[in-house]
C-alpha cells in the first residue's frame, strides 16, 4: 500500500479510536533506537521459505484451521498474528514469522522466537511498556510503525496484527495468501485475550471496531493488491 493511501486510513483510525499520533511516534522512536543499536535489521532478514503464505489470526476457527493445515502442509511460509502463535505451538508448529504488538501470550511468542520464528514487532501508543519489558528478551526481529516510517522501522500498511501480516506478505513478494482463523465478527478467543479464562467471549466495542478495520483493510488489499487471497 502506498504511504499516502495508508496515511489516509491512519488519519481515520486516529479519529475513530482517539489514539494519539504523538504517543504512536514516541513508541516508534523507542523501537527505532533499539533496532539501530542492534544492526538495523530489514525485511530481508525474515525467513521466507515460499511465496505461498498462510496467515493465522486469533479468531474462533483458529484451532480447526491449524489442524486442517497440518493435514495439507506443503512448502508454505507460516505467519502467525500475535496470539495465534499459541495455537500453532499447541499443535507442534513453529511459525516462520510472528507479527505482534507484544500483547499475545508472551511466553509462547518468546519460546517460538527462541525456536527460530522471526518477529515483526509493531510500536504504537499503547505498547511502550511492553516494548521496554520484552525487547531485551527477543532476537531476530524487525520493527514497524503505523506512522511515517524512517531509519530502522518500516510501515508495510495495515492496522491490527492480522491484517498487517497480510500487507507484510504482499511486501515480501507473496503470490498467494491463505487466511486462517481470520473470522472477524464479534467473538474473541483465549488466544486473542490470554487472561479471559474461557475459550471464547464477546468482543468489546473497541475490539469490534478493530476487527471491522482489519476486515476492511483486507478487502482493500484483495481489490488493490497483487496477492491472491484464499479464505478458509
Ligand atoms: N474474531 C477474531 N478475534 C481475534 N482476532 C481476530 C479475529 N478475527 C481475526 N482476527 C485477527 O487475529 C489477529 C490476532 O489477534 P490478537 O487479538 O492477538 O491481535 P491484536 O491485533 O493485538 O488485537 P488487540 O489490539 O485487540 O490486542 C488480530 O489482529 C486480527 O487481525
Ligand atoms: N495506539 C494504538 N495503536 C494500535 C492499537 C492500540 O491499542 N493503540 N492496537 C493495535 C492492534 O490491534 C494496532 N495499533
Ligand atoms: Mg496484538
């Protein structure tokens, strides 16, 4: 997605959610400085074994789709959106790439990272504390911002971890992208809300709006992007 087009979406997101651009940029600056001190890694450092991708989101169909994937497999680049990492680990799979703003089940994300998954860590106004806490425990990562990219942080387009994973796939040259566990709608799972206590629950109004944006951004890339999207 061209930066001017993304920045129009971003302006609407700031208005709709009441997020602070300044806070987003402070967080991005923290991540940028960290990465600058650690070799300024770019997208070429990510593991991409195939131009056929699968993106796992944390919706209610996630477990079923992880099991379905295990039956077909093949040579595919596996991308987990944040909390979806846990469901892959539960089935003995390590994603090649995890797209995260560091609010999934962090012990699982750290474990997958230790076992070879590369991370695409997103900075925004509500995760500066998580960046401070977890960056020292992570390796093999690149950084993203939802504001204007510069220096060692990138912006491939997209908002939530799931739709950003699809924009990342396009930027990495993907030809096909399967969407798994990407239900959107009004139901969240324990993968998305690690502290929820039950398997599923109703999304709160903010989460519902995030999922609406995620769905609309994926519709946008289906219409305007190069990748072929298959929805499971
Ligand atoms: N029903 C759903 N519930 C949760 N996530 C979903 C759902 N459908 C699709 N997804 C995708 O799965 C991704 C991973 O979920 P997760 O809740 O861990 O992400 P998130 O972007 O950090 O959201 P939040 O900001 O609410 O924590 C989401 O970003 C979203 O794009
Ligand atoms: N400022 C801010 N930005 C975000 C947030 C969030 O909660 N606050 N959540 C996101 C993932 O869904 C993506 N971007
Ligand atoms: Mg997240």
